[in-house]
């Protein structure tokens, strides 16, 4: 099964399971208050308004949240996960008008893209920098609507994607040279029925090229159909309209655990907005997902004003979340979803419907015990557990109610006897997964990957000779 289909399968499990909750573990809180003090060399503006994160390097862009003109800039925050932060400053935009500044950042490989808004078109509206802060190119425009690395479609039309207030199109610049590939009048259309053009931010699905946008506090998706073509944009989530409110942002979170879109519902600028209620996640199909933040609460909770920005790094499953009001960045790791049942179990001659479950948390590091259990099995029967990295649902054999739930190639995890009493459903199988990994060091066990496992056992031969349980999918944490 290809990566896109597996991701869709994971998303379906995520949307359909009652226990499917998006869980984050906080890794760090980075205090960036010193970047708001104009006396400090790392000053980037009264507040940081944009964040970019690649799993180890953290960049911030500033906003002039004052009543007079002032400089804004970009900094790299060194040592973001440990120690006292230090800063590398660049991208200074002098005499930025009050209530203006950078609207967003994005990072791709060794390039940082930035969108800057001074209220009108500016020669530095969209800029690209090396990660050391060297200016690579600049594009004139009003960069008030964020910027994102457009992955293109089918290997074409990729680069720095952006738009402007009032425009119905995505502009695109070559990411290396800055050359205009598509302008604000030739780029693909990104608005549709029920959507406006008061854009605040954009991000992209790297697998499909779909464009995700914030407009007037709503969440919009423009499905990609070609390098410079999209189907009619869709209103995915209709929030309270707020065209004049800045700081509405979005990030597309690609993951083996199931793709998500995270955004902040910001209908106004008042203080005291509840972080736990306004940071929202949906599947690409728009299904709302609950978020488990553990014990985390933002600084001075609940005094935030709803302005947050996001940067997701797929390879490490980590999220950087910028708190504009409290001048902090929170870094989280997204945890694997709980093991989930899928596929259909067969019914044995004696009416046994074997069901899989698990205890503990699976991880490559074997940080905690993890065992897989199959209960309601025919008693005193030989059986095996087998697993693979692709799901399937194929009828087993003529006259059987069972389904094969794991696609070949599969790996057998040893044979065993179910125990219990013959001709009853008292049998069970148990697999100590950590012991299995330890005993088979040559087999691939990869953090972040999904594993699909199922039990097979012998059945009384009067009707059928074998039977299958349902399937269980689990993800290996690091």
C-alpha cells in the first residue's frame, strides 16, 4: 500500500475511533520575552508573530504591536530545547508602521521564507533567506497573508506560495531565484463559493499539493488538480466571521499517525480567550478532533488574546506553537494514537469471535511494557500471530466469515496453544511485543510506523479448519 493510501487509512481510523484523541507531550517552553525589549540586540518587535521550526532550529519573526513606527526583524533562537536561548538576528525592516510587521514564516530545507506587511506593497513583501540569515531574494508585494512552501503537483510548480488581501489567487515564486512563476493575476484560484479573500495564512499538504488557508477566521481548502490549477475552494470549518482580526493561522500536520490540520479560532482581539477551546484540529475531511494537552497550560492562562502561530515538522512529529501575547514558544511532540481494532473477526464453529487488545505503550526504545492479547479464542487450539506494515480486508476462504486483515508480506510472531477448554471460547493468545523485538534484532522496527497484527488459529474440522481474529493497528513511538 502506498504512503498516501496508508495515510488515508490512518486518518479513517483517527476519525472513526471513539478513543482517537490527538495527544501532545510538551518538550519545552522557550521564553522569548527578551526579543520584545527594544534595548536588546535580539529585538524583533513588541511581539513575535511568526514561527518556523525544522525539528531542531527555531526562527521567529516580529510584529510592531505599538502605537508608533519601529523596526521589526527575524531571529534564529539557538538552543531552543535546552539551556539559555541566544539569538542570530537578520531581516530587519526599518520604521515599520504601528500594528504592522511579519505575518508568517516557513522553512524548507536550507531556506527560510518570510511574509512582511507594512500596510501597502513593499519591495520586501516576500523574502527568502538562508538559515544563517543571508538574503537570497525579495519579491515586491503586501505580505499580510503568510507564506508557505508550495510542494507543487506531480513534480511541477513548486516554490514559495503566497497571496494578498483581496486577491483570489495563489502567487508563486521560484524558491531558489525568486523569479515569478505565477503572479497574483495568473496563479491558481484559491477562493470559492462561501469564501472571501481576507486571507491571513496558508499552508500546504506536501503529498497532494492541496492549499489550506485562513480567511476571515474560517478554514478553507483549495484541492489541487494540477501545477497551477485547483478545484473550487471548500469552506471546511465555518467559524465566527472576523475579517479585521489578525493572527489567524494554520498548519498542515502530515504524519503516519494520520494527517491533521491545526488552527486557532480567533473571532476577536479580547483577552482571556481560552487556549484549550480555541486551538482546534480537524482531519483533512474536516472531522473535529479532540486534543489532549496533558498537564500543559500556556503562560498566564487564561490571559491570552487568541493569537497563535504553528510550525509542524513531520520527521520528528513535533509542533512549535508561538504564543504572541505571552511571548513564548511551546514545543510539543505528537504521540502515537492508542492501538485500535479494525477489520472483521470471523466466527468459529462454536461461536467464538476472537478479539484483539493490548496493554501498555509500544516503542522502539521499549520504554514501557507492551503486550498484545487475543481473547474469546477456541480452547486448546494451535495458533499464530502475524503482522505487517500494510492493512487489507480480504475474505478468507469459501464458507468462512473471516477476513485477512494484514497484507503480505507478513512476519509470523511464533506459534502457541490457546489454552482453555476444548469446544469453548476460553482460549487466548498473548504476545510480549518487547520480548519479540529483542529476540529479533535483524527485523525492522521503525519509530513512527504502523504495525497491523492479527491472530490465526485452528478450528474444529466439522465445518472449517481455521479461523481469524479481527485486526489491531498500533504505532511504534521512538
